[in-house]
């Protein structure tokens, strides 16, 4: 007989947490699971306790070729689709090792993380993120009366 109460790996954690259902659902959502696509390569950097950065290697792209969008708790970075008939490159290559194929990369971000900005330098797209801690969530001492 299979115990269905423990089929979800986080059932034990859920018994000690309140209000995290949506977070667990979002974390293990089917859209979160992607195929093993390593293009373009990226880094996630923890700059400080509240600041983070995503660095994406986008050699062959210009800043006008990339779109960054946040929607709900998803940060999506993708290449801009070329219009029909638009000549991308009329150069004849003997070897083309730098790919500029279309891409779409999504990151799940927490409710309290905001995108501060983005910059493009030396073939790296840098996206700056900050975790905003509301006053009610900051530690405080409770006065005993």
C-alpha cells in the first residue's frame, strides 16, 4: 500500500509552513521544468544580502536585439524576432562559431525581488535585482509591558 500523503517531496515541509502553498506550486510548476538548453550561458551572482545580478553571455547580439520582461514572478529575457524579409547578415562566413540564434530564458523571482535595471557591456547582459524587505518583515524588538 502506497502512502499518498508523502508522494510530494515537500509534504513534510508543508506541515510546518503556513501560506507557502503558492510558492511551492510556482517552484514546481511545469513551466519551470525546461529542456536541457544551455544557450545562452548565464551566471546568477549574489552581490549582497539584498542585491543580485544575472549575467547572460549574448555574443553576437546588440542591446536592440534583446527584450527583458517581468510578468508576475517571472523574468524573461529573449531575442527580438526578426521581421519577415529582413536581412540579418549578408556576410559570407568561412566558419561561424559565434551563434546568434533566437533564445528565450526565464527566471522565477520571489515576490519581494524587483528588477533595478539592465546594462549591456562587452557581450554580457547584466540584470540587477534587489530584494525589497518591507518594514513589517524587518526584525524588530517587541516591548514587554
